[in-house]
DNA sequence: TTCCATGTTCCGCA
DNA sequence: TTGCGGAACATGGA
C-alpha cells in the first residue's frame, strides 16, 4: 500500500529492525523483482555487508550497505517483514542476518523492484524525480515554480513523479478533496491562494497519516465509493477516471 | 466469472 | 513540446 507515507513507515521499520547486522545470506525467491539486475550481482553486492542507514525519497527507499545502496520500490503491493519464524507468503527477496532473524521484501503483484545503486542522489537525478514534499526545503515558492506553465489537470501534476515525488492516487484525491479543488481543473488555473492551500494541505495530510499510521475517518479515503456522503459537506461522492486512475471527489464542494 | 487494485512505462495521437 | 488515453506488466480479493 505504498505511497509516500507508507514508504516512510517502511523506512522507519527498516531502520528500527535491520540496521547494523551482518547479512549472512541473500535469497532471491523470484528474479522478476530484480528488474534489469542479475541475481548474482545483487547477491554478491550485499552478502557479508551491513545496512547502516536508510533514506527515502518519494516512494523510493534506499539502504546504505557501504560501497553500494539497496534500492527498493514497492510498486502496488510491496511491503517489508522482519521475522524469525515464518516468511510472508509473497516474499521475493529475503535477507538472512547473523542474529538469526530475516528481512523479507514481499510483493504479491511484482510491480516493485529490488536492486543495487551506487548513490541515491545520482539515482534521483537520473530518474528525474521531483522534490520530496516533506523535505523541509520544499517551500511554497518551489511548488509555484513547478506548477508554472503546466496546463494539465491538477491531479495529473500531483501524481507526476518528476514534478513531486511521492504522491499517488489516494493522496492526490485526498489533497484535492481537502482543498476543494476539482481533480480535472487545469493546474495553471489555480489561484495563488489555492496553490498555497494545496502545498500546505498536502504536507499536512502526509504527515498526519505517518504520525497516526492510518487514515482518519473524516478523510475522503475512508469513503472511496460512488454515491457515498461527503464527510465534509454532505454532498455526493462521484467517481471518474483522471490520469488513467480511478478518482473520487465530492460533486458539491470540489470546483 | 468479472471487475478492480495505494504504480510505472511505453506507444500512438492531437 | 506537452499532454492524454490506452495497454501492458502480474496476481489475488471481493
């Protein structure tokens, strides 16, 4: 269930459990999760090393293993599990640590990737990832600059990882719901106040889900169904497709 | 059986 | 150049 807040939660989980332990063995249970990388290179690159710290940018997680970093992308169904006994059903890669515990990268649908990369900053540049919205340096002025001259639907822009890294379908809908903006509105037709509101609200939403580790009941996300009552104004929740994704919004208060 | 899914990429077309 | 729609990827859950 991985958009930015979920990946942040995974990063904290990784850091809490899997740092400073020697990796005795790397097991690749399904090579399709490795993307372009070859299994032997992946395994050799991490065996005998230790993860020393983790970093997150948008939906991407990086773990420092000394001369190389592990890069994880969670696709639609990726997750982490630190365990001692039973591996999770859809484990694709398992790190066996010297202490007898294991870290599994699981991903039922296999849209995720586990691979090695030399340097997260280079990865971010090469893959043209935009700024992380929770980076303290991501200020309103940066956001205004990113939106300038973009004519597409505001939801498309929020979800474009080269504009901002980390917002997916649910958080885009939630942000627009809470700012009262219709998902198809052209980005360059937002008023300055609306841009300011999107910037602030988006960050607040991301942080609040991280802090409480779940969705508050008055958020749209708890009511993603056509015909539902809007938890904010009592209007009707509508369903549409925007940027190729199922989109829910309130017909009454999102304009 | 059918539809849907918190993601990304690639292709064709306007 | 920009932006959008559609398809593909793989798999299970309702």
